[in-house]
C-alpha cells in the first residue's frame, strides 16, 4: 500500500503531507512544456563571457529578490548547525594538527554510502571521496578523464557551471538538445557521437537544471549502451536528487555495470550551500580522482564532516528532507499558478524535483536584454542564454522556487512580467 | 630599543618570552648545517610513486608518533573554535542558501590585508582570494600561469606537495639546489634559466620545508631580477611565515614591483589544519586565478570565514601566535639538543621558523630503507628522498618540532636512532 502510494506520489498524482498522510494532488491543469530545442553545432572551445559570469553569480541563489538576511532558518538547518557546533566543541587533543583521511572522514563516507544504498546503489565507503562541493567533484571528474582539447557532450539547455569548467580546462563542448521533461535527447546524442569523437558526457539524470527534467529508465539504459559503444566517460551530476518532491530517484550509477559513470553530488541544493561538502565516486578513474583531490585541496574540514555525519546518523537529515519536500511542492505550485496568469503564451516545465522551472515566452521576448532592466527593479533573473554555450534560448528563463513566495517575491514576479512584456 | 631587540631576536641572539621580556639565548653550540646539495638534472615530467604518497600522508602532521587524540587543545585553538561556534550560532535568515562572494568573505579578506600590511605589503582586500588551503592556492597559481608541458623550477630539497601538483598538471620539473639556511641557490637558478626555458619558479622564502631556510634580501632581489630577465612567474609559498620564532619576515611579494609574484598562504601551519582556509594573490594572473577558484570550488564556507575573521579582529590570532612562538622555540631547542647526542656525524639545520629541522646523517645511512622498520616501532619518519623529485638525500630526513617533546616522543626519537644506526 505504502509502496503503491509512493509510486503514485512519484507520478505527482498523490501528495504526501508530513503527519497527515497522502492526498490526491489537486494540481492545476498542467501548462504545456517548453519546446525550444537546441541546435546541434560542431564542437568548439567553450567560452563564457564576463557578463554571463556576473549573472551566474547572482542567479546561483535561485531567488528573484536575493536577501540573505530575510526569513528564518528552517528547523533542519538549525539542527544541522547544532550538530556541527557539537562536533566543534567535541574537539580534543591535537586533532587540529592533523589532516583528515585522503578520501575524507570515514564516518561521513559511511553515511553517504547508506544514503546511496537506499537509492539502489550499494557502494563501499572506500569508493566515495569527499570534496569541497559538487563543482569541485565535477572538476575532479573532468580533469581525471579528459585531456586538453577533448570534446565533452553536455545538455542544452544545461548547467552553466559545466561550461565554465570546460572553458578553464581548455576542453571543447558539443551541446546535445535536452527536454525539460525527460532530459538529454538520446537520438541527438547518438547523432553527435556518430559524427564527432567525444570523450565524456555530463548529464543530470535527476532534475536537471534549468527545467528539472527526470531522465526515464529507457534513456538511461540507452545512454549507458552508447557510452560503451563509443567508450565514453559519463559524468553524473546528481546534485538535485534529494530535492525530489516524491521518492528520490535512483542514480544512473545504479545501472552502471561497466564502471564508467562518475557520480558527483553535494549537500548544497538540498541542505546548505554553506557546508561546502560534496562527494565523487570516480568509477575506473577513481584513483586519479583521489590524487587530484589531494593536490587540489589536500584535505577537508574534519569537524564539519563529523557534524554532518552525526546529523545524518541521528535522522536529522531525513527529517529535514521530508519537511523541505512539502515546502518545495507548495512553492512550485504557487509559482506555476502565477506564471499561468502572465499574458501571451507561457510554457512552463513542471518538475518533480529541483529548485526551478524553465519558462518559455513568446519568441519576440528577449530575456537577456531584460536582465539589466529587471535588476533596476531589484529583480534578479537567470536568462535562457545562460544555459547554453551558444547563446540560444533568448525567449526563455529559469525561475526558482527554492524560497517561499512571501509578498516581496510575488511583487517581484509581477515587476518581472512588466519588464518582460514592456519591450 | 624594542626594534633593536626584535632584530637581535630575529638573529636568534635574544629570545622574547611572553609576559617576561627579552632574554639572551642560552642556546647550545650551533650544530653544523647540512651540506648535501642537489644535483641539477634536465627538466623532466614530475612523477611521485605510490610509496611516497603513503609516506607523505603520514608525515604531514610533523609528528614522530601521530596520535590526534593525545594532549590538549592550546588556548588559541579553543578561542578559535569558540569564535567559529559563535559565527555558526549567529546564522540568521536564508543565508545558508547563498554562496559567499567569489573571492571569499570580505571581512576575512580585510583581516588578511591588515595582516600582510604589517609585514610590509599593503594590499587591497580585492587583490586577495580566499581558497581551500595553501595547496589549493598553489594549484590555482600553477594552473593560472602554466600550460601542460611547461617547465617549473622548484627548491631541492623542497615541498613534496608541489611535485605532486606538477605531476597531476602534467608539468615538467627542474630542481634547483637549496640550502637549509638561505633557501634556493641563485647561482644555480641562473644556470638553470640560462640553459632551459622555465615558465615559473616556486619558492618558500620564509622557512622553507624541510630545513626552515630564510631567504636573505639579496637573494630575494636577485630572484626578482632573474624573473624579469627570463619572464618568470614566481609562486611564493608563504605558508610558514607566521611560524616565525622571532619577528615575522616580510613576504617576497613586498619587493615585487612587476606584479609577477603570486603569493599563497594558509592558516594550516600556524593555527589549525582543520579550517581548510588559505589565500592567494594572483598578481597579473589574478583574474584567471579567480575564475579557476570559482570553477574548482565555487565558494567557501561563510560561517567558517566569519569566525576566523572575528578571531583575527579581536586579537585572538595574534595572542595565539605569541604563545606558539615561545613553545616552538622550546621544542626546536630540545630536538636539536637530543640530535646532538646521536652517534656519528649529525648535521642539523637551526631554523628561525617553520615546524621542522633537516637532518643529515652519515653517507651510508638510508632513511628511505629505514621507513618501514621505524613504522614497525610505531615511529613515522619523513625520509629525505621525499623532498626530491629524483630520489636524492637518502642520508637525510626531516624531523618535526610542532609537538611538545613529551616522554613518548623522546622514546620514539631514541628508537629512531636505534633503527637508523642498526643497519
């Protein structure tokens, strides 16, 4: 019964509410999915402009009106901070003069292994390496399996941080069209692989930014078959998995029989951006990943890792995720409801996880041009071209629902509509 | 008067004792300086064996008998932990959902700027970038100014972490002889530069590992002149500066009129290895350093940075350094005193900072071969070849004085002598 309900919940047909049970989702009629599709262009050197760097920095908080001091700490983060504080006060002896184990604190790796085992991937703690966030994990993964000039396939639209990484590592990028519902298009990937020599493919099977796509099992299996056929490294960006509004999907890694999926994750999206703790499991490249972790960072903060391990072990993390799941669903529904009142044709993704929707507006609307005008109104947007290495998606933007829709944010959403439709 | 005393203290002729004043140093007769000199060999790909990686990991704590739980936290670290705990409890609002500024928390960069200004280098906080430790800073520096295959000059003997970095970045290494008293030999560097095209030079002007050399001003000026003449990037590893037993020497960077010295520092040696906080000032490569910091790490932990900034602002850091300075001098003198009782000819450096001495034994003694036998006795040593990319210095080893010489460590030192002289 519970299992059947969880499956219905996964499909968005029922909704679990803490301490109350399951309810039929009275969700509004689903808005149509964005259909802008990336063009395939030949691999080229990745490059990111200074303007985009500035926008990325502001957009990383997923908030239209960034105000780090507003609101209150959720109970889960309060509990986390107490656990970290306790780990700090527990420090004894000369421990501050020692680095942690090269792969990170064993207690934390054990908790992470349990967390992944619950998602269909039983992993030994020895195969996990703690990093300084998911960006660090992606960096190690790309550096471990690629050489300068290699071609890397990425989702388009997709995560801009990967484009920056490719640029700094002097790698070439080829963009593969991705749908906001089902992620990277496997037909398109096959075309790309047939045409160019590709070394690695970066995908976010669980709730890819910007639209929150969830890659279906058939696509996952086809991706792994293509990876074998073309000898690809597959880098799985799993950072959004635990933001699932329903059951947390299994990682692609769980299907990896050839040891060629490098899994990268982090606490930044589902718990706190302040921890700077992520992890990587480097598959056949794991030894090189470990060495690169040592030379790039040497070590991690031990009391922080111990605090988070305690927080996971005593159930605080699971409780936090349960509460957050409910809040995120409310935030997402309110956002989509508001967007449906906008004039013109508005297509919006309806993700079952992640922290944002992908919005496609009338073709004439230019979100990049609107960026400065919105900023003058105190509204920070993440325009569509940010999610492309070739300036595509000008009539699209990502809008976050990580934060509660308090009145200031609702006003910002209205101002944004005014700015976008004024031009 | 105070100034004259500080100068005498810098030369080791008088000694400052907290709350007591200055005293004539009743130091034992100075043992002769080690004279093993590195051979210059042509640049080649850097490579580090697995065995050496294992030894490095154990040796990083500078302790013959590593026991992280022994002893008690020094008052400075207790105060630091309280400051970090307060910063954590002070967290309000939605701050946990935001990343820090790309270069790191402004409060911490201001404190670091003040700290460097006191050492003759007035720097704008905007020119400092917070990193995840000094290793991360060195990584960013090398990545910013070198391309795969470039040749990098390093001290020999010198810091093994740099050799690992060069290996992972596929750079070539050329070793320049360095003295345990005065650091890198400028005549030798000039020969190397005349013979091969070198892109960058990594030096530790203040208390270089393994011997704690302090580079004299004449060498510093000559290094900068050579750098200009040969268009070198100079990477200054400043990690040991604040372990000075006397006044803290100015950084090489303070003499840099051409914006080609990249300064790298950290709290790991002088305060705590658990913070994972370092910094870099990237000179003419600073923009690239900043971008690389973003893609390798994205952000740093904000409450940690705020806690350390508070600890510096309220004088806790300065007080910690004063107390530590006194302890380190006692530890160093006790170690040298013990080493002078060893049989055979024992040459020992007598550094005015850093955490270790460099010990040269009779030519027949093989410290690398003794590593396993010492480990069987529970004693961890850092054999000489660790500090060379070409296996030199087999009759040398580094011995740390970061920890108090409690009875267990004195016993370990005797066991070590037995192991070394038994063969």
